[in-house]
């Protein structure tokens, strides 16, 4: 009797403790074997360049794009590395190869579907809303569909031959995406109210892409919010006004445009919170691009930037060193001597220096929520970590 009770208790304890083990068997510290990326120009490592008509290459096909780091244009919209490149370095993985145009390249340790100009919403829907169609049709859902089609061959080349496991071992970058949806509306002269109406649709598109990937086995997502576009030369130029009250007095950024970004971010954070409740074993990390970048305008000197760093490095002049039609990559457009002192590269995109500082703020805190946990990693990655402080 006593012994069978003992047995009962011990088997109960066994069940109980195994339940606990299951609960805690999803370590928040992971060593990622691969990076899978979706998004727009912020993460495009060459897709758009390869998708473009050879007779009409994009601006990023020309110098001075790539001057600082790759020393040749790679299709990245910067003078050097992007946030995704710094994340890859940090994880000890190769730079994530673009899906389009990569020949004879292994996608075992990463694959990138991000395309310059890509939207969160499908083109058909945007066209329906009266927005032109002269932009890439490789929207988020198109990127996702191509990924799904590619998946069987990706898994076949992975050591486990198991797609779920391969996705589970990957860090999935979901964006940034959505800014172009708003951008195209603005450039078509739509009002801020019309643009605001798009926010819930954009968030829904991002959310359903995450859910799709969770169902395929995805376990870790890094989901960026928006950049403070009210501080970007292209928008400061487009919306330039004599009404001083539209500008933040400290930074000189356009407050109302930044409010749109904050609104998007609030919606996104609420949606991610909802997803975390439904999928408690999936790590969904919000990347606060907005605040991670806004601090550079609040305290530029502290981060090594020039005073009031609103102007682009690459441009031909104007209040923000940005001129429509005479943009970076066009013939005769030069760039500043010291790109690392500039936050903005070409009016729409950021310098490598900005990307590096933002990546550092994500990987080592405090701009990732929940924060990354690197406690299980060996000294090799600690070494890479220290490269950020130099
Ligand atoms: C592709 O890669 C393999 C192995 O690295 C190499 O043997 C082959 O020559 C390459 N093919 C081309 C077309 O570059
Ligand atoms: C996107 O556009 C290209 C040509 O511009 C076309 O070949 C392709 O079928 C389109 N894809 C989708 C998903 O609409
Ligand atoms: C504007 O861009 C030019 C390159 O054309 C650069 O030399 C200059 O430093 C930039 N001006 C400002 C004010 O940043």
C-alpha cells in the first residue's frame, strides 16, 4: 500500500516535472543556424538589383552606394552594411544572400526575400485604392509564397531534412515592411487621414505572415516597427512648410509624420502582444526602430553624429541636401567626406554608421522587446559583440 502510494506519487511527480521541462524546454537563448528575411529596401541585400531591367538599373547599382564597406554597389541602399548585415555578423553567419539573382549560393545559413519598394499590402489592393502601379509587385505575401515554394529544396539541403526544425532554428526577420504602403499614398497626394486608414490593414498583413511562418515551424521573429520618417530628408523636403509648429523644436523633425509612425508602432505592438498570448512558445521580438533612431536626432554628439543631422550625406544641396530628380546614384551626385557623421545616406535610407548603432541597440538592448538572451552562446559571439564597441 505504502509502496504503491509512493509509486503513485513518484509517477505523479514525474509527470509533473516533465510538464515543467516541456514548459522550459523553449530556451530564450538560441544559437540561430540561419536568418530568413522578408521586407523592403531596409533589408534588401540585392534582390531589387537583380529583378530590375538591365537597361534601367536602380540608383543603388551605382557608386557611391557601397563606398564605405563593400567598395562596390551591391544593391544595398546605403554606403555600407544594413542592420541585417550586422545581425548576421553578430550571429557568426554569412551575409544573407538575396533569393533573386544569387547563383550557386547556399541558402543553408540564410535567405533574403526583402525587395526595395516592397509593400505589406498586395499591389492589387493598393491599385484599387488609387495608388499607382509603377512599383515592385513583390509584396510581403508574394515574398512569403516564393519562400513556401522554395522551402522543400531549402530543407532538403539542411542537415535535418526537416522543414519545421530548419525554421525553428532560424531567426526570422519580419520587416521592416509597411512604410512603402504609406509612402506611395503620400506621393500620390493622399491626405494623412487616408493614409491612417491603411495602418490596420498593414498590421494585419504583417501579422498573418507571422502566423503562416509559425505554422511552418518558425520560433523566433524579430519584427521592426517604423523609422521616424518625419526626420528623413525626402519627407522633410516633400512636406517643407513655413509653419514652425509642424516641426519638433529640438530635432527639427516633422512631428505629424512621426505621429503616423508611432500610431503604426502602437498597433503593431498590440498585435504582437496578442500573438504572444496565442503562441506562448514562440519568441516574438519587437524591434523599436523608431526610438533606436530618434535618439540620434535628440543627442547627435553622444552617438558621434554631426549637429542637427537631418541632411543626407549623398545629395546635391537644398536645405536637407536632398533634391527630387537629382538623387544619390545619379550622375554627378557626390557624397559627404565623413558618412559616419551622417544619420541619413540618400534622403530615404540610412548610413552604415546608423545601421551599426541601431543593430547594436537591438542585439544588446534596450531596443528589442523582449530583449535577446545570448547567455547560451560561446566566446566566439562575445568576440563579435565587442566589435560593436570599437
Ligand atoms: C558552383 O559551385 C560548385 C561548388 O562550389 C562549383 O564546383 C561549381 O563550379 C560552381 N558552378 C558555377 C557555375 O559557378
Ligand atoms: C510581377 O511582375 C512581373 C513583371 O513585371 C511579372 O512577370 C510577375 O508575374 C508579377 N508577379 C505577380 C505575383 O504579380
Ligand atoms: C551634401 O552633399 C554633398 C555631396 O554632393 C556633400 O559634399 C555635402 O557635404 C553635403 N552637404 C551637407 C550640408 O551635408
